[in-house]
C-alpha cells in the first residue's frame, strides 16, 4: 500500500476514536486535503476492501484497514516517543515520525521496540 493510503487509514482510525462516526469531510478537515482528493482516496480504499461507507456516508475500517491503520499508528507513536526521548522537540519528532513510519522495515521497527522494552526493565 502507498504512503497516502496508510495516512488516510491512520486518520480514519484516530478520528473514529474521537468521534462516534467518521465522514469524508472529517478526513478532509483533519488532513487539510480537498474534498475531491479525499473522495477519490475513499473510493480506492473501499475498492480495496479497507473501508466500508454506509448510506449515510459514515466510514468504517474493515479488518484489513484496521490492521494497517493500527500498525502505522503504533509506528508513529513509538518513533515519536523515541525521538523525543533523544531530545528532539515534539513538533519535529512528530513530523519526522510521520515520514519514518511509512518506510521503516518491520524488522527494524521490531528491533527498536525490543530495545525499548529491554531498557524499561533496567
């Protein structure tokens, strides 16, 4: 999946935790994207079975969409925290983590998480 699709799914996940329902306009507002761009993306995510959209326009993540969104959100959170623990300010850490979360390999990310867990015990 492309980075943009991952970002849309992550945004839907975070919005769904804040609100009882998510619509395309909510995604557009959260991401500061145009409504037509979001509409095209939602069509693609729906065609790929990562989301469903009901008759009221409410968006729900499917199991596959939730799996991807959760993975990206975890990466974002862990990487932001690691960068801040190294002294990077929150704004920069969050922005850098947003870029890193899409390109880091599963192997490297798992090693970072393992390292964090081992150092918590010390």
